[in-house]
């Protein structure tokens, strides 16, 4: 009988289909963790001790250059797993980035020894783990391609379009935006000023007001 925790089953319905003894035992013994906002869940150089399944909240994964420049690599949002955690467990390596809770987070943890055992003994759980890993690795590769091949004005316009659909006035500093997009604050400020001169945005202290979503979309279409 499958004895999944209701939160885990609700967030990851595919897990309810796992019926082999090793898989169901591993999932039944997964520990529910609660982490408040603003906490590091892993740091650069940490060894990975648990496979995590986030059921509520959001974890931001940040990479840093030797010079201290930061970029948001991705977010682990509810109903998500962490590609770096999986990679570290599979490769028995340490974390190359930091994970920080942006909100209060609830996640289920499977200790690394049980994770390794489940990989070798549970077809169902192994399939779930590699499917989740593959999907999130594809997203990370997409980010690398954007950084390598796309101009910053396109990435900035896309970011503003996406966030502007949710909220016209964004509470974000130029430095935070640079971290989101993997650029320098000066570059972001210069491009935002250009957008402001075009009437696409209005800049305030710690705020960016999106004035013309259609104009931003036209910028992307023109340059794509």
C-alpha cells in the first residue's frame, strides 16, 4: 500500500504511481522540513546530504564568479526538485552554487544513502528522479544559451514583459535585476534609461514601472 504523505502526493502526483517496495519505503520515510524565508539551504562547497522535493515555497539558486558577480541560475518552486542537488548526489560532488529560500519553504528530504539505494532498487523512483533531472537540466542549458548568445536588451525586455503581466510596478533595484540576468548593474541601468527614453518604462527609487508592454514586445520581435 502506498503511504505517501498527502503534501507529497499533491505536489508530485507521479509519485503515487510508484508501487515497488523500495520506492514506497523510501518515500514513506522522507522527512518533511520547514525552512523560513532568507535562509541558505546549501552553500558553495557544501556536500549534498539529501535529495529534496519542494512542495511549498521557492528557493533561489545563485551562482557567483571569483570577482563576486552573481547570477540567479534558476528557482526551485513548489512541485520542483533541484538539478544541482541531483547532480551532486549522482557525482558525489559538492555544491557549486548557493540555495536561498525566498519564501517560507516546505520540502521533503530523502537522505543520500536512501537515495542511492532507491536508485539501484526502485525502477519507479529512478525514472522519476531522472525525468525531473532531465527537464530541469534542459532549462539550465537554455539559460546558458541566453547568456552566451542573446543581447542584454532582449533578455531585459523579456524579463519586464513576463513580470509586467503580473504587476505593472516592479519593486526591484538595478543591482537585483543585474543579478537576475547575469549582467553588471551599470549595463542594466544604461539599458533601463534607454527604455525610459522610449516611453517603455518609468524608473523610480527601487522601482520600475512598466508603461508599454506592447512596446517591449515590439523590441523583442524587432531584434529576434
